[in-house]
C-alpha cells in the first residue's frame, strides 16, 4: 500500500466516526412538529384531496376524506394507528387521535415509534 493510500485510509478512519457523531447530533437537535404545523399540513392534504390528487374514493364521504387526510398527513403514523381499523362514519376516537399526534411528534424528532400505539389507553 502506498503512503498516499495509507494517509487516505487513516483520514477516512478518523472522519467516519466523527461524521456519524455529527449526524446523530443533528438528528437529535430537530425541532418537534407543532400543532399549528400539523393543522397547516392537514389543510394542504384536504386541498389535495378536494383537487382529486388522492382519487375519487377519498371524496366519497366525509369519513373517507378524513382517513385519506390522516394518511396524507403521515403515512407511517396512519399505518401504525388507523390502517388496521380506519375511522368509521360518526366515530370520534380521542385516544387514537392523541396517539397519532404523539406519533407525528416522535417522527419529527427522528425517534422510534415503539410504544406509541396504546400509549394513551387507560
């Protein structure tokens, strides 16, 4: 191995761990999503649904529109909280609504979603 290649290898070995540390620090320093940001994004989702971007099934009823808006807002959180049991007509599910917001909060911080589902059960 040439001296130049050895220098590059040593430099790489020094910089790799520091770049990993910097990435993890930056990921942890994210700001959590706010209620107003969620509200704004959900309004944008409703506009996309109304324009037909999400297909006709999302405009078939108010509850279909709400399920599509939640999926638009956060596909990962929708899958975790609602996908196996979507909202039904007339249903108000305060607990799952709180879990969904908590899920979005954790995602915005780059945290694991472990324990989100069921975290607001009594």
